[in-house]
């Protein structure tokens, strides 16, 4: 039976843990998709390396870049539209019994930012085909989603290089 897995918390490792599961599952020739809810305009390694897991795993980037920080010049409505689009795709993917694993990256954070509603996300979860494993990542997972999930991990930051002024490292951070 398909599990609902949540990777949340303020420490590093939420997305990479989900990618690790995809890598592991690929070893059994399992299939699925990662849908990125927020990051879309920057380059990150998994964009290319997931294509090496093709055709088993796909990456769909619907997000419009980093919301509200750095070079974000887009109005919130643009981000909302992109996140809603990602959620519509997610509904199709979780209902598709050909998928073994569906990863919804940063979906928790998208709810936290008000880009999509918790109600819509729970409705998506409830439409999941029973055998599909669903992984939801992002900080600030809501109580209701945590309650619905089977496995919930909170990445707890002990320290992060960024705090010492060490910039994001290729292959490690992106
Ligand atoms: P990763 O993709 O490395 O698993 P993540 O998914 O847990 O990280 P995100 O919030 O998606 O965390 O952030 C992605 C980027 O931000 C990565 O470059 C990561 O190293 C960095 N990052 C994660 N947590 C922190 C933190 N507590 N402080 C500073 N940077 C962080
Ligand atoms: Mg992440």
C-alpha cells in the first residue's frame, strides 16, 4: 500500500532525501515523478541527473523561482498561478496507477506562503491511487497533513554552512 511521507523542518535534507528515495526505487525499476512547486527558474543538479533516471523518473518544474526573496520580481498572483498549475498536475499524477512514487517538492512551503490552500492539497492527497507512494517536502508542514501522513521527518538544523558565510556549494546545495 502507498505511504504518505512528509519531509519538513528547518534543516537541510528535505529535497535530497526525496531524491534519495527516487534513486533507491530506480534500483527496483520503479516509476514516478517529482513536481517542483517553487523553484523553477534557477539551475539545480537534479534537473539533469533525474533525466539519467529516465524513463523511470521524470521532473516537472512548475514553480516560478524563489518566492519573495533574492531576484523575485514576480507578483504573488504569478506564483499562485504556477503553484495551482503544479497542483493540477499533481492530481493527475497521484491518480495515475502507473506511478509508484510521486514527490511534491516544496508543497508544504507553498501552502505556508499562501500560494495554494491546505484544503486543495488534502483533496489531492485523498484522490491518490492506493498503491502510489506520495512524498511531500518543504518546511512548515501543516498539522492536518502531518496527521494524514504515515512517516514524518523533521530535519532539524544543528548548523548550516550558510550561517558562517559559506555560500551554497555546487552538487551539495543545488
Ligand atoms: P536540500 O535540497 O539540500 O535537501 P532542503 O530541501 O532541506 O535542502 P530547501 O529549503 O529546499 O531545503 O533549501 C534548498 C537550498 O537551501 C539548499 O541549497 C540547501 O542547502 C539550502 N538550505 C537548506 N536548509 C538551509 C538552512 N537551514 N539554512 C541555509 N540554507 C539552507
Ligand atoms: Mg527543498
